[in-house]
């Protein structure tokens, strides 16, 4: 069973149904949003995200809890 699942993932295992355009999506708006993200200055960009991306530093160190 595990071998069959592995083979399905390696060889694609399905049709291209998930790659068809969705008629409910405004393609022009989606393209404009993607263009805005690509052309954004580095401070406003979302390019540095996902696995392996450096985490931003917090604005200040966390304060220690009050002793009880």
C-alpha cells in the first residue's frame, strides 16, 4: 500500500483537473495583485516567507514575567 501511494505521488497519479482555470476567479485582478507583489519594494515585499526563511526580529526583547 505504501509503495502504491509513493508511485502515485512520483508519477503524477491524476488528471489536470486542479490546474484548470477557475471561472469564479477574476484573472485580471489576480494578475494585478501578483504584479503588485513582484514590483513591491523589499520592505513591502512578501518574497521572504515559507520554510527556511529567516524570521523577523521582534521590535523589542520580550519582558520577563513579574516575580510572584
